[in-house]
């Protein structure tokens, strides 16, 4: 009996030690969470109820910023620009990513070289990518319009055109499809091969197997990629800052490339309206939250989860 | 071992179609790089602004690179980029592996709830916390210093904590218990056993963090003001603003900023692809 209680005691003191050590190990993260995440989230909410030009006194104005925001034409405009971008960019990236993954899946000789080639553009610093593509999109001397000309299409003015600037930036995103492609490839490799074998025995051709087996089984991957790519698209900044108007930036031409986060940046760092910029950041957070919830809620309609 | 193919019927025609598609898409993906390199080697604006555009220069003019290096203090920018990238990578590896180790092996109250919190923070948009962070750093006088760009890394990153935890979880628990019985302290178990075993995952973290710190634009843009504090990426942006029609210089500068990322990627590409796969799928 004595022995047992000794062990119990020892065990519980070991447990206590492990518990303390556990907290000690995650202490840097907890500190960071409070200082760089939780604190700022609350402070940004607090700020959004103030008028505050960074060098002046902070002034409580209640929901004044939000009222102003809902009558601000540039707020609506920048939302429209951002959603237009997302509506073009996200489906394109998912489709091209899936296509490349399907081509790489058969593991023919040299697959790893092709995989590297498709992946490399996504590790280039975004400022370098954007600079390069301004040159590619150059209406007169750029590579793209030269090729379009060769096949008999008169290319538009791309980054100089109010109509084409957002699609042009969205198309560029296809070049950095790498991570999406890799995750699709991993999704494909997770599908048990017996499914395809069985369908083949039943006489299904490649397209039927793709449509009825591969795509449904990949839908959890598509779901994940859809959310992450959409979140990324709604937070697009560098491309907009740099490329609009062929390098003029700041929403050029004529605010046609005024992405939401660019507008937020202008409010915050060009005009130092920190209160108003905070309310803009809160609206973005809410939009992303609501969209994520909607996508999750509707996911049972189109995402197929295998029951194990 | 050659894998049996499922998606394609193994006929020659299909192999040919597959290769044709792969090769033509590869050419499309490489074309922008080619255009960047060849433009950077052209001699002067008459050759750049000629119609139809010539893909290849008449002769290779490496002088452009020399000229670009003279025009801007790139070495200072390089130094700043290296400092930020190095320190933030060290910080991320230390803090994230410590937390990941605790979440994967130690038992403490609220562990799973806290880990859920870690994962939740991955969903928070970058811009939500940005303004208060900026104000915080400006209050303590860190604006126009490199500190805001690497100090936060020492407090861990949700993404890498998640990635490393998945890896630590795959190490058999018996190893932990055995080391404990042999008298190792928990910290010894961490740095003598778990950390070395996690080398592949640590390398993944190093490379991914390198690429993200090296290419970061928004952080340097808001925190750095004087030119001697610029990173390479910010320097390229400033250079672009000044020489916006000298495409041979611009492309030479772009090339130089891109090359370090390319080298790091080519050294560790298997690790990167593995890492992305872990965070993407095994949730």
C-alpha cells in the first residue's frame, strides 16, 4: 500500500512537472499570440471606433467610421475590383492546378523536371514577378501582344486599360499556380487505385473516370484549395500596388486597379487615417469570416467525404 | 520501382499526347524567365523598343548588370535582406519547434484547446492585426529599423508549429519514455532526440521561411523608410520607380533579386514540396 501511494505521488508530481514544462515550451508562442495577434485584434476593433490621424489625439466617434464607409464610393469600388479579381483568378488557378496535377500524376520519365518547372515561378519574389509581367504586358513591345499579333489577335492595352487591368493581374496569378498544383497532386496520390481499376473493368473511359471518380474524391482537396486561394485573392496587395497603369500603381488607371487592400494601405499609410483603416480591416475580416462560414455550410452539397 | 499506371491506358499515342502537353506547357511557364534574361542582356533602348520584339539580343551585353550594380547600393540591400532572412528563420525554427514539440508530446491542461487556437490563427487575415502592430512598433521606436521584420519570428508561426507538430507526432512515443527513464530532462529529449530526428521537417521550415522573408514586400514597405535600410525587394521596387523605361536595367535587377530564391529552391525542392503536401492535406 505504502509503495503504491509513493508511486501515485511520484506520478502526479511528474505530471505536474510535465504540465509546467508544457506551458514553458509554448510560452514564446503564447506571448506572441497575446502581443501580435489577440491584442492587435482587440485594439484594431477599438481603433475602428475612433477618428485618429496618427499624430493627433484619438477621438471616439462610435460607429462613425462604419457609417462613413458605407457611403464611401471607393469602398464599394475597391470591393468590386477585388471580387472581380477573385472571380477570375480563383477558378483559373484551381482549373490549371488540377490540369497540371493530372498531367504529372502518371509519373512518366522526367516528371520531376516538369514539376520543378511548373513550381518555380511561385517562389520568385512577388515584386520581381510583377515587374517582369509589366514588361510582358507592355502593349507595344511586350511579349504577350507580340504572340497575340502572330495569331491574328490585336491585344488590348492590358495594364493601361481600365477594362483589362484586373483580368491581366488575375491571369498572371496562373503563372504562380505551383502550390495549388502540388496539393492537387498529393490529393490524387491519396486516392486508392482500386477505384480506378474497378471502373476500368466496368468499361469506363478516362473522362468518365475523371468525372465520376477522380473529381468527387478530390472534392475535399478542392474545398481546401478554394478557401485558401479565395482568402489569398481577397488580400491581394503587391500586384495592385505595382502593376496598375503599367507601373504607376496606386489604383491606376483611374482607380481601375484599386484593390481593397490597396485602399486600406492608402488610408493607413498615405493618409494615416488609422481609425478608418482599422474599420476597413475589420470589414475585410468579417467578409472573409462570413464567406468561409458559407463555404463550410454548403460544403456538404458538393464535398464528398469518404466514410471509413 | 515503376508504378503501374491507372489514369492512362498505356498506349504510345497517349504517352505522346502527355509529353506534348507537358513540354508545351513547360515552354509557356519558362517563357517569362527567358524574356527576363534576354531583355537583361540587350544593348540599350533602341533594341528594347523595336518592333517586332526580338526574343534574343544581337549580342549578349553583360555590361547592364555592372551598370545596375553601380546605379543602386544593392550590396547594402543584400545585407539587410540577409540579416532579416537569417534572423527570422532562426527565430521561426526555435520558437515553432519548441511549441510543436510540446503540442506533440507533452501532456498539459488545455493543450488541445490551445492547439486549436494555433490553427484558428492561421485563418486570421494578415491585415487584421497589421495596424495595431504598426502602432506598437512605432511607439517603441522600431520604425525604420529591421526589428519589426524579424523579432516577431521569435514568437512562433502557427503554420510552422502545425507542420512540425505533424512531424513530431510521427516519432514513436516509446523513444520519449525510454529517454525519460534514462534520466533525460524534457529539454534534453527535445534537443538531443526530437530536434535531430525532425531534420527533414526543419529544413522544410527553413526553406519556406527563407522564401517568404526574402520575398516579403508589405512588411519592408511600411516599416523601412531610409534607403540604407531597404531590402533587395524594396530596392527593386524603388529602382523600378526610377528607371521605369530602361527595361534592360530593370530586367537585370529583377534577375539578380530572383536568383537567390531560385538557388535555395533548387537545393531543397523535395523538402518544399513535401512540406506543402503536409500542411495541405494531413489536417
